[in-house]
C-alpha cells in the first residue's frame, strides 16, 4: 500500500471536462512558496519556461535548460497539494522527433511528479502530441504567440491581427485538439479569433491576452502581482508587491544601520510556536 496525501490533485481530464463551464483559473509558478500561496485558488499552475526571463534575467526563453525546468517543477510540486502542475518543455527538447519528446517529457514527469507537460506549436506538433498522449503523457498545447519562435515571428507580437492569418491558426487549434491535447493556451490573440477557436474545438482554451472568449485565463504570477515592473498592456496588476518589497527592505536597512537586530532567545523558536 502506498502513502498518499489526503488532498486529491486536479487531473488533466478534469481540466478538459471544464470546457464551456466555470472559467479555468491558472497562474505560472516557479517556486514552492508562491505555489503554496496560489494553490487553493487555481485549477492549474504552470511552471512556464518564462522563468528564464522572470527569475533568471534572460532576454528570451530560448536558453532555458531542461534541468532548470525540472528543478523549478519539483519545487512547485512540493509547495502545492491541489492544483494540477503543468511543466513547460523548453526549446530544443521536443521538436526534433516524437521519441525525443517522449524521452524528455517522461523525464520531466518522473523527476518532478507533475501531472502534465506543455509544448509550443500547432499542426507541426500534432504527431508528437498524439505520440505522447498514447504513451501516458497529458499534453497542453500552446499556439498564437509562441515565445520559443520569437526569432521566426520577428518579436513578441499579437497573432491573427488580420483575417487572412486566421485560417492557419484555426487549423493549428483543431490539429492539436484532434491529436489529444487536453487543453490549449492561446497567447496574444485577437478576440474574434480566440472566440472562433473556442467555439470550434472540444478542449478548453486558456487565454493569455486572448480575451474573455476563452474557457480560462493564465497570467505570469509576478506580472499580476506587480513584481516585474514592465508588463504587457493586457495584464491587470492585482497588487504592487514590488513596491512593498522595496519599502520592507528599506525599513530593514534603516533598522540594521541603527544596530536594531535582536538575538534568538533560548532556541530558534518560530513566532507562532
Ligand atoms: O512560459 C510561460 O509562462 C507560458 C505562459 C505565458 C502561458 O507559456
């Protein structure tokens, strides 16, 4: 018999079953502490490769190694109990062949304990999505603005701004849904296009800058907390955590400079002991 937590995590099929129902709530998470804070309020947490930019100061996501995703994935799984944890496959670890994608995705699932992976691409990734799902790996797809293709797209630009670009993006959505993806991220997409896609496919669409026409939304947690400073126009900041951190650090520095730093009493007791 195995020792299991009493809290059951949401699964990929449970996310799929939410199509057209109550909106799906999700955020990115990169570490145990913020995962624990967000866990009661979200349906899934994405360990996005955006961590390369947000946590590690990279210019884009192309340089993120698989090992870094695994390390952050483990932390987020440890910090959470209820949310489905989805880990992004970084650039260069899944595109070459379905078998390469399986080898690396299986490693991510085994070493992190996550419940699903995400990869970028539409029609061109359909064969791989089918291959992975047939072999036990739930896949979240990601189309529209796919940051790993920033050099091909010519920048971080909204997709489907003119109607003549819609057919290809709709075909991408249909291809990944048919291949077995359990949900699909639509990033930076015009509202009418997101609405058409959401109506045409049977899996939930999760928008990031793709409007309320989607079945749910994901935001980068640090962006919506007001921690990153510069955020895309569509992001609503629900807090000003960066300003609060700065004020706390300034107050701390002032106390230390006046020698106000107490010793532990008898033991290293915590405040609520
Ligand atoms: O890497 C990431 O954080 C993402 C989300 C923005 C969807 O892919």
